[in-house]
């Protein structure tokens, strides 16, 4: 994690575009960690996310949000010095189309940053609980028509990113450390979040299956605890 922090700390981001920004979770990271930048524009298709993002950064004149579809951005070619996407690849069905659209608006020589949780199996049982819970959230969201797929392995991500033919591709892997995955406050928080998440599904045919799955996940959280899954961070430059 130290290596990644140092690498990002050396980047002057210039004009940055953060795609599928939500309310700006990753923009907070960029804002704090980059050596410098001119401004950051976050785009998201959700009105709520854009509203919350604007509110979150109302005192930061270098950060702006726009409601926009990542598949069809209203930006000219080569507008940005840096483009980024964080924890959102699994929210798109056509990942290559989104990455190509990001590449279109990026200047030659500009930074392409991709940060994404991965589901590789060589993680602790507590981290696997994060992955299982995340995939279960995705299944519940999908019942309501949202695009929310399971997360990818590092290898799968590399396959998407390979096609961008980025220069100097660097790959970092990190996980936020947790001192005690079985900490009562931590596990209680996750256990308590499960039933309210599935309750709105009660009238749907998928409810029984997903409820059973949630009971299995609860048992695992009680047994092994909870820890953030590993993430993969790709940094490359457009040719
Ligand atoms: C899990 S959030 C990611 C938030 C943030 N980037 C982060 O690192 O936590 C995924 C976001 O993707 C957005 N999204 C999904 N499809 C999109 C699209 N076609 N265009 C723009 N945003 C989209 C959703 O609205 C949601 O806010």
C-alpha cells in the first residue's frame, strides 16, 4: 500500500475526469493523495449521486460534478490529462465500451487510473466474506433492475485493460488492514445491514433463495469475521 501511496503522491493529475464517481468517494482519495491537480470533474448517471457529490464538495472549487452517461460522454476528444474509474467496472455490462470512451477523452500521454476490488480466491476467510456479501448485494440490486455484476479477478481485469494498450502499465495490489476481523462492532455493523437490504425484495420470487444465501453469509461472518477484500490499482499512460 505504501508503494501505491508513493506512486500516486508523485502524480500531477492536471485536468481529471472521474467516471461513475458516485458522490465522490474516490475523488476524496485523489484530492488527498495526488501531488497536484488542476481540477476534478466527477460524472455519474445517478441524479442522487451527483446531488450528494456537489453537496459533499461544496467548499472545494476545484471539484465539480455532472450527470452524464459514461458510455456517451459529452466531452471532446483528448479533453483530460487524467481519467479514473474506481470500484465501478462491475457496474457496467460493456466494460470495453466504457474504457474506450474514457480513452477517447484522455490526452495522449495522460494517466489512466483504474481501482477495483477483486474476487481472487487467495484471500482470508474474512476477506472472502466481503466478496460474498458484495456479490449478494449485487444479486439483490439486480432484482431491482440495476446493473450490478459480481466483481472480477485480477486476471479478468487485466484482459479488459490489455486492449487499451497503455504505456508503462503498473499494477498494485492492496487491502485496507483490519486489526481484528472478528471485532464485535465491525461484525455487528455488517450483520445488521443484511436484513434491511433484502426486506424490500419480500414479494419477489428470488427472495427465498437470496434470504437463504444471506443466512449462510451471516454464519460465515460470525465464524470468520469481516475484512476488506483486496483491490487492484492499474496506472498506465495513453500512447
Ligand atoms: C459503487 S459506485 C462507485 C462510486 C465511487 N466511484 C467509488 O469509488 O466508491 C458505482 C457508480 O456507477 C454509476 N454508474 C453506473 N452506470 C453508469 C453509467 N452508465 N454512467 C455513469 N455512471 C454510472 C452508478 O450510478 C454508481 O454511482
